[in-house]
C-alpha cells in the first residue's frame, strides 16, 4: 500500500512549516503533483525510512568527535 500523493505532500509540508496555518489545499496539490506516480511515492517513502533509521554506533562516535560548531545539511 502506498499512501496518496496528497497525504504524502501534506505530511511533508507539516514537517517543513512551523506555522501549519500557512499550508493551503492549493499548496498541497502543487506539491502532490510530482508524487502522483507510484515510483515517486515509493522514493519518498524510502527516503523517509532512511531518515528514520537510528544512527549507527560509528556515525554517533564520528558526530560526537566534532568539536567545532557545525551545521549538517542533508538532502
């Protein structure tokens, strides 16, 4: 089962916006359009699963070793 493109888009936008009142149905529709193929929805879900996976012990040690203020951008 793959959730609808609109469901995925709305949930992504909820994570991206602090003020959820700024999320409109028109915005959800625009973000959902590219997700209408099952391959695109599958890619988004796979990305979400990878984000949700716990960090490995090696990665935790490497991050803990950073002593300089650091901004990590993933995308």
